[in-house]
C-alpha cells in the first residue's frame, strides 16, 4: 500500500500597507461633535473603542501622497 501524496502548499509572501493619513480618536471625536453639535465627554470615543489612532485613505485608491 502506498502512502497518499502530501500536497505542498504554503504561504510564499505577506504584505501590508497603512495609508499615510493618521487621525486620532480625539480628532475624530472633535470632528463629530462639531458636525453633529454634540457634547461628548472627553476621550469618549477612545474609551468606547480602545482605538487611539486610525489610518485611512482620503479617497478610494488614492493616498494623500498621490492626490
């Protein structure tokens, strides 16, 4: 009896990218409170999400360096 052939598969590369634009939770909260005219407690967004900073694109497929 022959042993079954073991497929040879694996990960050959890994990549990542963070958009250049960073915004803190406090900056985002300030933007939200100014736009929606809300009074939110200091650092509420950071405390609720446990996220201090976010990276995001300014528009689909374009980073600030290319716009």
